[in-house]
């Protein structure tokens, strides 16, 4: 620890070293968090552009936009749809919160100097970027057209290249496993002596639960890839029924990973929600233990419900009933969290700063996403709704509207800590409200269109769905505009914003007890007595 | 970085590791031999049993779980039970289809 603890340090993690190599070889968890933020931002922008093209195509019932380059009708749409899915799922929303904010905040929040394996942390970033480059490289090969799920037998028979994007997912999976392993080990081994398990911030709890899911579930997708290769290269029968394999087995193995992946996305988001609601209600979080345990419960139960994606795939009836039954259990710990957040706000001293506004939008959007998940989990209803636009609306409400909006909330919450600057709150509010309007305008009509029978993944459709699609496409423009405003505001603030104090929101967790931006080793001096994560002083913070 | 190395470490002798290695070789020999005997529906069961014993030896002795803190054993069991549940649930489809 530095001896100049009394004065605020001028040297921080950001300016301690300079030059591109200082970033490319860094093992500082905060710098890696920033590197993830930039690289995620690039991939996110790419995938949003793909989505923009898709929605533009769906503006009219005919295929009239994605026809350039002599592409067959709908073929280009399929390829863009697949890339949008792969990049958004594997390169943005799954790694998102843990990679950026987990890396930046977790060690500080538990009073550590870094993660337990700093070099592996850097390796993890390289795996992520390499996987991302493979995904982008697949465009040069024409791009896959299977959808992000790569279902066999189509993926093994399509003329388009599938192996490169699958390999991309495989490499990114390594990044995910290494990050999860690092976080679990860090929480076990590097927690400050005075921070017991139940003194930990809930964001740390959620990262811990997520870490376990990453470690246990992610290898499964790697195994799946190897099985596909073994069948393709050595002719070992696994999925191809002509040689004794079973295509439904692919779906089982795929969803054994990919359903828990949904919880890899949403659990850290829930952790961020707990932090933000407590800070901006200035109240001890309601039901701390229940929220902590519900993270573990969601991680555990969420691993057991994968086959609810396969109700129409030809599974045995017994299995369909069992998985439908299990699916409803996930709603219990999810609801525990929502009720505890609402109870935390009750009689709190609520300040509607941008992170809090974004978080309250999350609660509404997540509730809609969660409830429609119950519709889809009900076996009988799912037979009607399977593979319709209803499903598209549902998972965008959960993934983008919930995990995505909390990514934005986390950016606004920790921005002063990461950059040492303040952003324009009015612009952030306007961007947030526009996002909320644009988001619901984009996806809510798809619930109705899907219920009425609009299938997903189609480039053309019957004229009776035109109104819903037009409404949705216009909504997407509002949403894209709001995001440009939001990011523009933050980028401007990072360059020219006012200087932030160390604790602009009056937060109680440890990251708010160090300078903004933090020094290289996180603290000049740790508080003698580690405060409770949700013990707020009585004075009002301006 | 942490106090991890301050803990007492169990050190096994080379001879001990060689014995475990010989046991693994013997079990591999068993797997191969048994594959030539037609035991009907017990064939798979036997192969899995031998493989489980081998994996157990590797985890307990080569990976030191036997001599480490119980928490590591607990973590390992959590993952094993999770995988067991994966298999059982998958067979709720395959057993009845």
C-alpha cells in the first residue's frame, strides 16, 4: 500500500502506465474490465447494425431490402439473423456484465488487490477477442445460416460454413470458463479478512453463483462441438439417424449449456439491481440472505430446465411433463428477488438518478419477460407458441430488456468510478425513457403477432401481420436513436465531463471507499473496519 | 498473494504413485479384457463401473482431493451430482421415447 494515503492519489490505474502495450499486456483487473468494455462495445454495435437490417427487411411483407449481391430470397436474411444471434449471445450478453463490471468491481468490492489469477484473466480476454474475430471472419466465408442454435441435421448439411462460428463459440466458451473459475477462486481466497460471506455485496454473490454456472455448464458446449466433429470427420454415429445417431440428443446437449447461459446473463444483472436499488433508496437491502440464496437457487434450478426449449422436438411425453413442471420452479427464486427489491424501495429515500430509473424499467420489463416465460413453460400453451414471434419477444424482454438494460444501468452507476467523471444526467434520463418507449414498441407487438401465428426467422410474411411489423420496426429506430444518445453522452463525459467525487451516489459498498478512478492496487488504505455493504450513514448525500 | 501456501501440504511418496499407476493399468487391462466377454446388458454397466473406479483413483490421489480440505471434495461432489442429474433428466426422454 502507498504511504501517501492521506492525499488523494493523482496516479490511478488508468494513467499509471501508457502506451498500447501497457494495455495489451496488463494484468490489472480494472484495465481488463475497460478492455472488455471497448471490445464488447464494438461487437454490440455490429450486432445492433445487423438487427437494424433485419427489422428494415421486415418493414414490408415482401423480401425487398436484403436482396443485394445476388442473394437468394431470404438467404441473406438468414445469414444476418444468425450473425446477429451469435454475436449478441456469445459476444455481448453472456460475457457482458461479469467481464466488464465483474472484472472492474469484484476485487474492489471484497477488499482485494486483484483477482486470484491475474494472468489467466488476461488470457481470458484474448480468448474472447480471438473468438470474436473468428465470428466476424465467418462473414468472409459467407456466414452461417442456421440461427445461433446450430441445430442438426440442418447445420451438418447446409452449404454455408458452420464450423468457423461454432469454433468461435468454442473459444469464447474458454474465456467464460476461465473468468468463472477466476471469480469463484477470488471470492474464496482473496476476500478481506473482515468480510464474511454474508457481508459480501449481492453483486459479488451473483457473480459467485454465475461463476459456478460458467464452470459447470460451459464445457458441455465444448463437448457438443467435439461430438459434431467426431461425427463429421470420423463417421462416429452421434446425431445422424442414418448411421444410428439421434438429432434430439444435439438439442439436449446444446440446451444443457444454453439454458443455463440465460442465467449467466441474468444473474449478474440481478446482482447489479440489488446494488443500485439499495444505494438509491438509501436503505439496507430487504431480505439480504434470501436474495443471496435465491441467486444460488436460480443457478441450480436453472440448470435443470433445459428441455423446455424442446417441447415440439419429438421428446417423450414423460420428459415434456417433467421439464414443464421443473420450469415453474425457477419463477420462485426470481419472484423472491423482485419482491425483495420492491420491499427495499418501500419507505426508502428514493433518488431517481439515471441508474435507478434504468433499474426500475428493468423490473417492469423483466416481469413481463418472466411471466411470458411461464406461458412458454406451460406445455400445452408452448405447443401453440413454439417458434413464433412470441418467443422472439419473450427472450428479447429477458435478454435485452433485462440483462441489456442493466448493462446500461451498470455503465451509468459505475461510470464515475471507472472514469472519475460525471455525465449529463438529463441526457441520460432522456435516453433511458426513449429506450424504454422504443424497446416496448419494438418487441411488444411481436407478442401479439406471435400469438396470432407469425412464425419466427421468416424474411417474408402474410399481409395480416404487417401492422405489427411496421410498428416494431419504427420502435427499433427509436431504440437505436436512444442508444446513440446514451453512448454519445457517456463518451462525451469521459472526455470532457466534470470531475466526480469518490462517492457521487452515496454508495456503501467498498468500491465507493476508494478514489475515483481507483489506484492501481485499488486502495491507498482500506477502511479499518469493513463496513456492511448496505449500511448507509444517516446524513443526506448531495 | 494469498496465504494459500502457508497450509500444510501432504506429500505422497513416488512408490505410492507408482502403485496407483499400476492399479490404473490393471483396470485398463480389465476394461479391454471384459469387452471380449458377452455379458449382455451388464457390459455397459461393467465398463462404466471400472471407469468410475479409475476416475476415482485419479481424483483422490493424483489430484490430491483425498488429502485436501473437505470443501474441495464438496465442490467436486456438487458438480458430479449436477452431472448425474443431467444424465437422469436426459433419460427421462430416452427411456420413454
